[in-house]
C-alpha cells in the first residue's frame, strides 16, 4: 500500500528539472566586505561620464576590490584623484584597491571613485541603478546606487557651496568652475 503512494511521488520528483546555478541564489559569504552606501551626482542630460562614491566596510579577512560594472555605462573603472603639483588629476587603479579586514574604505569627491564612461543616459536626482563590485576573494556583489543632486558632497543631498569640492586630507580642494587659478 505504501508503494502505491511512493511511486507517484518518486516519478514526480524524477521528472522535475534540477535547479541550475542561475536559478539558485548565491549565498552571502560570511565575513565578506559590506557596502552600506553608494551614491552618484546627477548629471546634465547627455553627459558621457559620471562618478560613483561609496563606503566599503572590510570583512573578517582582507580583500581587494578589483572591478566594477553597471548596465548604465559602457565601462566602470576604479580611479583616484591625486595632486600633481598644483593640478588635481585622475588616475586609473588597474590593480584595484585593498580592503583591510575590519576597516572602512571611503570613496568620495576628490579621492577614490568609480568612473562611469559611455553613460547610456544622464543621471537624475532620485534615480537608482545597479552596480556590481568584484572582490578578489569575496566575489561579485550587487549594490544599489542612489543619485543625489549635482552639487552633493555625500548621501542625503548635501550641496557644496561655491562650486568647490571639500578638501580631502592632504589633497586640498578641487575647483569645479572650469578655471585654473595659479
């Protein structure tokens, strides 16, 4: 009698498709870095570039951020802004950035950022878009980027005064007005 009920159940189980990797959500890696916030400034319509700023909290072991990607742009590169004499320059970080265990790595205007090039459309305040961050050990994680006002200096829409970026320790400010003052 039991066999009569077990046979149909066994046939149904055998006929059901096995789950694939695409159907099975990847579990979060215990001790992996965390990204509590990610933001970008609004751009003018048709702008070809934008920057993403975020905060990474290191996990229980050291890791390295090695790549970023978003469907919103053709490319996403890890950059930093550095002082070269009296001029601020951006440079690509092809080897990524170390994320120390238990430490916070802050990206912000005038410092580390993710440069988006080949934007598919301008960024509008209040918009959200996905960003993939790839770490050497923890793998790839998805974060949501919030678009703040064009003059924002952080999450929450704090606007800059006078068009100048606030100073980063040891870096001075960056004039956003397009003129160089010796």
